[in-house]
């Protein structure tokens, strides 16, 4: 075999994006860290954006995570594909600027689309989440493969470069998740978070473009008209933020909260959390109970304790503080201790719903599961469970272990009432009754007859005690009410529950039991 002649000319390698100069290591690390972190800021903020329209359920959370991961996958693929065909130095700045523009447009787009897509339909949830997160997350996810391509100057160090930058990207995502969840969401409205992110992305992209242009005259791709159009689009997106409909009076750490005046009752106020009615308060008459389930809670309290007799009451969930105000008004001297996880909601209730803390009403901010564990045994006559995440009882408040804690703090002969919302085929309420009955010896259920028949969704009230319940007196009071209400106990309740699952800390599929399909 003849060796090649040294006189044969070897053609030069064609120019390609691989010939582009690498970025300084610090700049490369910053871009990967920042872009990866920005994706997680978007993902966390998306839950707050879509919550007022489709709720905050396990399905919504799963949709946000799934859509964000899809955006990351498509962005990484597109970024790598483009990097093999264009100089990545000309693509980085446009990717950041476009991510800033789409982030600015996200908030008004979600608020306009949300008015059309309200409800919990799967298609509405997926579409609204995609509007909230997909485009900016995809553009940001394209940055890392572009940076990695630029830094791969030496194939002998490929693993080291890819591993280091991938690790830096993960650290950016972790940092952004913690900062957003612990600091930003608690301190700032979604509008400010997204506007700030959009602005920093735009400024970072422009600054990077200027830096690269000065380094090697790698101007941003596209004619001047395209650049001007993008700038105008960004300004329009920022402007739309200021005029987009806002479903919230206040954004707390957990809720989009709004208080509406009842047009039929001047002193009536409705508290909406994520656009769902949660409480009704009459500012001038604390004994007015608008919703049927609150009247049932009042009926049980009136039957259990004679009128005017003080109670030591514990409330799991505050909402608009309707029931604590009722007990204080009908039983002077009652000690109402309210565990409410959302401090912002407590403040809103004090400002807009006439709540006044004092000797008869104390609100403690924190998770009810943890706070109940710290209460003394046999310390409460009446325990009211009325805590919800959107329209769902938080799973850790619906388990047998939680029921055992409530039984521990309830005095002998005391009563526990729990408000539950369910829809046909009524799997969750059956399981929750079975769960409470596993700890309390005497249990009854109050509900609209058509709801028990599986004809519609409704509020259900579980009544439980370690002593026999005054069911005849409760039934008589229900019969005197304006709306029909059924009272199930004994064999009728056993037949209704059937072989329903007892929920435990190890297995409590609350969201799945609530699914109507």
C-alpha cells in the first residue's frame, strides 16, 4: 500500500460553527445558570397564573411540570440543532431577548385566555399551562446547548465541559426554585415577578449582543426591520400587562384572593380564592350563615351546646372566618382558635371581612396538621375542619392519622365536623367518612338528597364524636331549614360507604378519588 505523497495538497476544512471562538468560562457559566434558573421561575409562577382559572390541583401541578419538561426537551433539541448550522455566538442574544419578550406577553395572554378557558377540563388546563410556560421555557432551554457547543474546543475534554455546564444549569434551576418558592412568591405579585424576569432577560440579551458584537462583530441576525419589530412586540407585551384583567384583589402566598360585594345585601361579602367561592360574611350580622354547609355547622353547634354556652372551638382553616364569628356572636366567651396556613388571607379578612382578633378569636398562621399535633389532649369541645386547597381537602388533612390527632384533642363528648366537597361518583366522601369512622365511634353525614343520590356535586358535612350524637335533635333542626338536607347514620351510612378506602398517610389519593371521569 503506497503512502500518500507529501506533495498532495490537503484541502482546508470547511468553515463551520465549531470554528467559533469559545466564551469566557465565567460568562458561559452565568448564561447556563441564569437561563436554567429562569425556566424554573417561569414554572413556579405558572401555577399562580393559571390557578385563578383552573384551580390548584394535582392535575394542574402535573400539567405545569409536564409542559415545562416538554419545553425544556424541545428547547434543548432546537438549540443543539441550530448550533450545528449557525454560529452559536449569533444566536445566544436573540434567544434571550425573545425569551424576555415571550415572558412579557405570558401574563396578559394567560389572563385573557383564562377568561375563556375557566374550569377544570383537561384540555383547558393543558392549553392554559402551555400558554403560560411553553414558549419562553423552550427559548431559554436552547441557551445551554448553544453555550456547550461553543465551549467544546477540545474533544478530549468533552465530558468535563458538558458535565460542568450541566451541573451549573442544575444548580441554577435548584437556586431559582428555592428563591422563588421561599422569597419571591411570598413577597411579590406574579405581575412583578414576570415583569422583572422579562426585563432582566431582555437587558441580559441586549448586553450580551453588544459584548459579542464588540468582540468579533457578530451582529444579531436578521434585517433591521425584524429587530425593530421585536422591540415593538416587547413593548406591547409590557404594555398589555398593565391593562390585562386581574382576577385578584390580593395575591397571597397561596391564593389569588378577591372580595366581592353582594348586590342583594349591602353588608354581604363573598370571598373568592382562585375564583372559587369560599366564604360569605355579613359584616353587620355575624349570625347570618349564607351557605348550607355553614348552617349545618351552626345547627350541630346549637344542638351540641345550649344557646349561650361557651365553647372551646378549634377551626382547621380560616377562610372568611364565618363560623368563628358565628360562635362568638351566639356564645359569648367562646374561645375560637383558628389554624390558617395563609397569613395573607388572615390580613385580608381583617381588612375587608370585619375580622377582629381578641380573647374570643385567635388566628395562628401555619399548617393545621403540624399545629394540631402541638395542641393539648382533651382541650376542645368543637373542632371544625374546613381547610381547602382550591376545592380539595389537602390530602394530609384527610387521613386516618389526622383524624386520630383530632380525636386526641377533642374532649370526651366533644364533636368534630368536617366540610368536604365531592362530585359523582362520590368516591372521596365515601372514603373520608370511612377514614373518620376508623377513629371516631359515632359518625353521621349531612348532605343534599340529590347529592347523596349522585346527581350533582355538593358540600357534605361529616359529624363525628366518641359519644352518641344527638341525631334526633339535629334532624329536627334540619327539617326546619329552608333547604332539604338528608342525615345518614347507622346502617344507612354503612351502606353508603360500602367498602370505601380508608385514607392513610401512606396512601391518600385524594385528587384521583375526586376525579369525575
